[in-house]
């Protein structure tokens, strides 16, 4: 009887690490999902604010200098021209965002880019998880831009072109998630080539 009492706590101690090891992939998957949700939310906020700045800058230019105003046309004074140029540059912030997203996604497709992202994010991230995070950010920006356009149209009482806006939204999301599909397909081809060598 005393042997069972002595062995029983030892059995319990041995089972706990096994349970923790079994839960490790599930916890890693949950952490990855949480991180992707956060990245998507950050993308949506950045997309919303970027599009809001773009639309506001365009509206200021249209009201202050006219709808077809040219930055380099003649202005009343140099300060007016500089202000026009500054508002125009700020209203183009979405182009900078899309350029940097393109650079980030392209970098996630190369070995050197993956190494750079792993230095920034930590070595625990695989190349696929880094690429998926980049695509999640892109999807968030697309959703945020859509919400910005729709909310401004609604707030101003303008007739929101719902079907074209929703179709562009779904097209952007289709592109973003098809990139992950293509990435997985490419990795599968690389694994098959490595197996044959």
C-alpha cells in the first residue's frame, strides 16, 4: 500500500509535463491567431485614418483652390502655393502606405527579407507566419479604407455606392488571401523539389 502512495505523486508529476507538451501547439496556434487579429486591427485603423486624411486633403483642395486646381499654377502669394503643395502632399499619404506595404510583402517573399523580419519580430516566426501577418495587415488596410469611404459618404448624406464599394472590398480581400494560397503552393513545390534531390 505504501508503494502506491509513493508512486502516485510521481505519476502525477510525470503527467503534467506531458500535458503541457501536448498543449504547446494549441497555445502557439492561439498566439498566432491573436497576433494576426491584432495585426489586422492595426491595419484597419491605419487604413481608416490614411483614407480619412486622403479624403480630407482632397476636399480641402477642392474647396480652397477649386476642383481642378494645379499645385504649380499661379497663386495669390508664395505662402498660398506652399500651403497648397503641403495639403496636396499630405493627401497623397495613402500612396506612401501602399508603397511600403508592397515593399514589406515583397520582402516577405525573399530569404533576406524573411531574415530581416525575423530579426524585428523574433526567430520564433516562420516565413509563412510572417507572410500571413503581412497579408493580414493588408486585409486590415483594405477593410479600414472601405469603412472610411462608407462612413464619410454616410456622414455627409451622400448616396454611398454600396455595390461597387463592396465589390472592391471583396476583390481586395480575394487578392490578399489568394496571396497566402500562392505562398503555400510555392512552399509545397519547394518541399517536393527538396525531397527529390
